[in-house]
C-alpha cells in the first residue's frame, strides 16, 4: 500500500521533512487503544507505542499522521511525533472536566448518520453539524433505514430544513438503496468518518462499503433504541481506495467549538441577525430585531431558535470555563516559579 492510498499528500510531506532526515518513517494511526496504536505504513501494519514525551493533546488519535522509528527485527515502532492536523474533530470530555477530546484527525468528510423513525432528531443533528463545521471537514447528512421508513418525504423535509447547504441522502444499508450517491465521497485516499447515535446502522454501512462483514452489527432493541456494536475508532481501508472511520455511538455529545460552527449551522439565524437594527442584538427583546420578526411571522420556527440559543449558551459557558482553567493554570505556574526562585542561593 502506498502512502497516497492512506491520504498522504504535499501538506503532510512538507511537515514530515525534518523527521525524514532523522531516519524516521511516516505512518497513519488506524486505531488507538488507550496507549498502544495500530499503524498503517508502506511496510504494512505495525504496532505503535507513543514516546514518553508525548502527552495530553500531543498523543496520537485515529487518523493522525505520525513519525515513527521501527524497531529492528520487529513489527513494532516508537511514535516520536504527531504531524500537524489538517482537520480535527473534537468534543468536550464527558462529565465535568473542561478537557478537549480528539475523536479523529485529518478527515475529509463527516457522514452524520441518522435513521428514519424514532432516532430522527433535528436538534441532535444541529449539535453534530456545529461540531462538524468546527472540525474543518465537510459534513454530509446520511438518513439510513429508508426501507422501513413510514414518511420519507416528511422526514427528509425536516432534515433539509436544518441542513442549509449540507447534502442530505436517504439510504438503506440493509438493501443498498441510495448508497451509490455516497460513492463520490469515497475516492482513493479520502478519509470519511461516520458519526451518529447507537443503532442508526453505521457499522452496517461500513460493511456495505467494504463488501464484507468487517464490523459486528446488532438489531435495534424495542422502540428502535440503539445498541452499541462499535467500541473503538478504527480506520478501515475500502476496496475503492477510501478510508472509513466508524465511531462508537455517542449518548452524550458535549461541544468543543466556537461561534463559527454555530453560525454555519444556523445560517438562517445568522442571515436574519445581519438585518437587526443593533449589531450586538441578543434577539430577545431589542426593537428592530429581524430574528424576532421572523419568529412572529412564522418564517423561523420557534424550536429552531430555541436550539440556537441553547447551543450558543453552551458554547459561551465553555469559553468561560476555558478562560477560568487557563487562569488557574497560570496561577499554578506562577506559584511554582515563585517557589523555585526563593530556593535560589545567590
């Protein structure tokens, strides 16, 4: 397998030049299991261990390009460095800690997978879209299970009403219907990740594209509730030359994003806001508010505006937490340096 088959191009080649002079080789992270990694290289698959100097966000994630030193006579390598990421899909770590978690790196396209039926949730899709736009990858909405859909036209209209420039494709992973529409995104060396809740058929889609049973699948439970089948993130090379990354279903998805992704997702609200009388309009009580006017005449659905406000509050609260964490770390660093200065003998 050539590097170009793995997504290698001039961007990564330029970043790798300093490491090439040290005798290292490039590799792509197919999967990471807490510490050890599975690597794809021109020499085949290798096991990878991050060097001790790598920690936190410097640790490799699925999809990363890394510089490695293969151990003599072994199918193992030491990961010396992570190359700059072209795109990065992240989320806030679950629970209370204000920590960024890299889900996957260097993606070209994000398939946001939902399904006809009870899983179809416009508010959840808006959340995924904010994160997708913020990642730098191109989002595509894939609505699976069209073979069992009750109201295809109505459900699609609901999704298209929030998509705003994002392609929407109804498909059936079970029958293969509509999958040919996704083939242009799966060219040689292209990297695509699937994101969605449990039970929407992401693993079944991977198996369809691969042409064989690569990932375990399971029927949904009662009430169409999803069941986890994927437990880790792994790049899967497809026969056509693309690389597909399945992700575990996310019951909790907290944003790690900024207002840029929010404005792209809610292009309708951002467009209305540009016509407000005041540049700093909150769209809640100011006179001459174009957003409130659209709510009044029904051209902007109230539930969509409420979703916008909710995500805006979440992003701004995240920014405050980030600032507080930086100030706390700065104080700790000042105290550490102050103590070390007191111990200096002149």
